C-alpha cells in the first residue's frame, strides 16, 4: 500500500491518539475540535484494521504517499478534492515553499579567504535537496553541507527539514566532523521511515586552505584547479540506512583561486531530448576549462550549461549547485 506499511502509520496514529487524549482530559471544558480530531484518528485506525487505509473514499485507488505521510488522516486522492480543499492544499504548499526557502543560508557568503555561492531550484513546490552553511562564531572558515533526501515532494521536504534541524543542532556543539555525521545518522535513522534515507556531504573549509570532507553516499565533490579537476570519492553509506554507520573524512588542500564544486543528482542525471544524461564527465570537462574569478561565476556557468544541455525536456528532479572558492590574496 504505497511507500510505507501499515505499522508505520499505526504507530504514528496511536501516538497522536495518546497526545489528543491527554489534551482532552486536561481541557477545563469540553473541546469539540479536539474530540473531532480524536474521532478522525480512531476512524483511520479502524481503516487500518479493515485494510482500507490509504485508499481514496471516492475511487478506492491509493492516495498519494507523500500526502499520507504529511497527514495520515487524508481520505481522498488529489483527483477527488473539492475546490475548497484544492485551494487550501495550494495555500499549504505555498506556505511550505516559503518556510523551506527561509531555511536556506545567505548567498554570496564570504568568510576569511572563502567565498560561497549556490543555486537551489526545486522541481516542484518544495524540494528534498539540502543546502546549508555555517560560520563558526568569532572564527574564519566555513562549515558547509549539501544533501538529497530520497523521494520527492512533500514527504522528502519534511525529511529534509528534519535533517536540517538535526545537523544544525549537532554542528553547534563543536564536535569533530566524523562525530557530527555519526550522531546525525543515528538520530535520523531512529526517527525516519526505513524506506527513506539521505545522501550528504559535510565539510569544513579552514583558513589554511585545507578542507576536511565527509561524504555519506552523495555525488562526488569536484575540486576545480587551473586546467584540471579532482573527483573525491564517497567514503560512507547514506544517512539513515544503518544506525551505527561510520563516516571517515578526507582532507584536500585548496589553493587560492581554486574551488570545491558540490551538487545534487538533479545536475548529473538531467537528460536531453535524446535521453542522454548530463553526467559527471561533462561537468568535470566544463569545470576544467574554466578559471573562475568568483564562486558565483562557476555556479552560473554550470547551471547555464545543464539548462542548455537539457533544453526542451521537463526537469524531473531538484537541482542544487554549490561553489566554495578560496580567494586570491592581492597585494595592497
């Protein structure tokens, strides 16, 4: 019955029921709204027992999995929403998109010798891509993260927001990078449906020009140097697959004028009208042929090239491109 099984939804609904019962018993007078919600939860639990949960009341076809994950009380598929329900859903998606955009970091960020620029583009109203950057208090350098939650739509965006909160909280503790990744994986794994996971690159850019990078099954980062590029291999499993995964780090030296290019698979898996993928080789060749004067310039060149390549084809996935460049030191 869709992406998640009945046990997942039953557990979620029972938890909601316990919370509602507590709220009803604590209310100083009868709260009809809470009692109505309690009745809806009971009805959903009854449908699970009857084997009809997740099926549209009107056509009996499966309800969209991402909508069920966002609200397990929904009873009809998108095709059978009333006009008012459709307008309400559109308003909810618009609000979700604004909230998600509010989680994005400041663009064209500079910290010490480093400059960062990114392009973040959802394929639909909301995205499952993850992009964030932190500057340690009172220090130069950057902590950067780029990731991609499996799936699409509302469900993926909810899990992306969850991962964003987890990593931000752990990064604020000042723990070493491998420990941040291991703890983030454990928390995400314990609180996420087993059918979902996330790929993630997390790294630090130090004032010395050295980068420390941990890669949890994400697209390979690309070090861009004059006339050539270096692909960094992923060294860990995606976040959320196994609770005890370990994440070793790689170290790479980035000289002034060089850059690290990160992206999600919406870039390399973009297809042209012949069905050919954009691919990592094309990206590497494009980057190697450039000596960008700014992080913004390299990001813009990559986005322009993939758009030209895939012209005439609808985009099927979210697209995130991040450039972290070490600036040249000019004589005073």
